[in-house]
């Protein structure tokens, strides 16, 4: 079966292709030589398998054909992912990230959302992606760290530069220099903040990361800085895209929007169902550490395996009527939108609350909100994330 995963048709609607793969080629060899897995139960099994790990530093070296660990921008990514593969370090980060009560997180997100909306509410129309969805997670993370957004750096721009190593295309030397410079600026910025918080700790996330302790162990200052930067990086695109994808679904399926507005207690379900239906993090990958046979296919050490979480989330073996967007769905707890097992999304609680409160605030402040030509919106042409190019709205 010859398939083009970069084609606009696939990106716009990958689900029929996934349905074919689940039926005819559930372990599919991609042109790049990597495997693609599409069935729910296979993905569930592999996410828990000790034969696979998530070795991102080795993947970078393999892609670039040289050791990238001394380049500042890759150093952040490498340190961070190495920590994510070390259960002890991961526990320290989870502890700091979940230190705040959920009610406090909700209040913080609501406040940021209202502040942002007040800046453009008088305009009557806007690209919601630019004025709301992208700035919101950055603003919320700054609030959690207790730092001023406009302090001295354009965070959104710096984060985009730091994210570049994760893009499918390799960076050339000039691009690498630009990303390295951003990494060094962020490093300097956060090092100063860490020094201030050591002298005067507060109840912010920087102080919590500096103080987090597990069995007498703490994170070093370098580890804290790397985590702070990577929390911005991992949280902002997934959350921004989730928010816009779900808003789009609510206008494509007006009966579900009406149901939601009539029963606001369904906001949390709506976010979960939106993430299942059009996941903003549709794909994850693992590297094989031990050889094994899977569905009759021989998998070798060093092979990369892509796990299509959004295909799993449309598998009729697990979900009733999987291609229906249904906010009262009874099987939502099976969704793999945040992954599963030892690498389950670290920001799942925060991401879900951000999207939920952002939607509630939007519908409250802009009751006449409409999306222009909702069935013609364009998707970003990238397989590894699911997001819109822009979201023009009026109210
Ligand atoms: C609605 C928004 C979000 C979605 C859909 C999402 C989805 C995901 C997915 C699918 C994974 C991969 C799991 C795996 O490889 O098994 C992941 C990992 C991760 N996410 Fe999220 N995420 C969201 C928000 C956030 C936020 C707000 C943060 C940070 C504050 C965050 C931090 C992370 C981190 C650090 C990892 C790596 C965990 C590891 O590999 O151990 N995410 N996320």
C-alpha cells in the first residue's frame, strides 16, 4: 500500500487512511524505514512495553549524523528528554507542576484569558489563533512562574526558535546559530530568575522546582532552567491547537455546541472529546531497544516506531461510533490523546484546564462568536501536530 502522509488530503482528513491501515496493514513500514502502528490495542501494548524507550537525544544524533549534544539548543532538548526517561527526575518535576490546587489553576487561567480578551474585544473580528490561542499558554506559564511577560524577552518568538529542532526538516548552520542564540538568551534570563528566587522563594513554579525534593535528591540549577524552558516549549503549541481544533468542531457540529451551552457542566467532557476526535498531539514515537516479533513483523533494535494516537482514538474496536463528535460519549476515559504509561503527558491536567477555561471564557465574553467559513479552514501541513493555520472569527 503506497501512502502519502504529507499530502494535503491526508493532513485534512487522516482518518479514512488510518481505517485502511488498521484493517490491512496495522504494522506499516514507512518510506523513511520507520514503523507506523495504528490499532488501539497495539499502541496501548507498545506504550507499556519495556522493549521500547523514548531516546530523543540519540534520535537527534542519528538524524544529523553527528553528536549534537554540545549545541546549546540541543543541550536543552537532550537534558530535558533524558530527565523524562529517568523516573526519579520526572517525579520531581510532576510534583512541582501539580503543587497548585486545581481551583487556583482555573482562577489563574481565567484571569489570563480575560486580560487577553480585553485587549481586542472592541475589534469585532480577529484571528483567534494569534490573539488568543498562542498567547494564552505563554501567559499562563509566566503567571505560574511569577514572571512578567513583557519583562525583557519576546517569549513566543524565543520559544518558536527553541522548538525548531523538533521540526521534520533539519536545521542548516545559519538556522542552528539563530536557535542557539535564543537558547543562550533564555538560559541567561532564567538563571537570573533562579538566583532571585533562591534569595526570596515564593509559591511560584520556579521556587517549587528549586525546592522539589524526593528521597533527599533535588534538581540542579541547570536542570531547573532546562525544565522551565521546556515547559513553555511542550505546552504552548499543543494547548493552542487543542483550543482552536475544539472550537472549530463546536461550529462544525452546532448541535453539540447547543448541547454544551445548555449544559455547561459538559465543558470538561467537550475538551476530552475534542482531543480524542482531533488530537493536537496526534503522533508519538519510541525507539526499539530489544528485538521482538510483532503481528508477524520482525522489529530490530534501533528501529523507530511511530504510534498514531489519533488513529487509536478512532478505532471502532474500542470507541462506539468513533467518527462521531459526541460530547456525552460514554467511553471517553479510553482516549490516548495525552499518551499512556511512563511518558504520559506531564501537562495533561494543566493543558485540559487551560482549554476548558479558555472556551468557557470565550463563550461568556463573546456570546455572538462565529467562525468564518468553518468548513474551509486550512490545516498546518505537518503530520506530527494537528492544528489550523489560522482561525478567523467575528462577534
Ligand atoms: C491539550 C494540550 C496537550 C496535549 C494534547 C498534549 C499531548 C501530549 C502527548 C500526546 C504527549 C506524548 C506522550 C508520549 O510520548 O507517550 C505529551 C507529552 C508531554 N507533554 Fe503534553 N500535551 C498537552 C499539554 C501540555 C502542557 C500544557 C505541558 C506542560 C506544561 C505538556 C508537557 C508535556 C511533556 C513534558 C511531555 C513529555 C512527557 C514524557 O515524555 O515523559 N503538555 N503531551
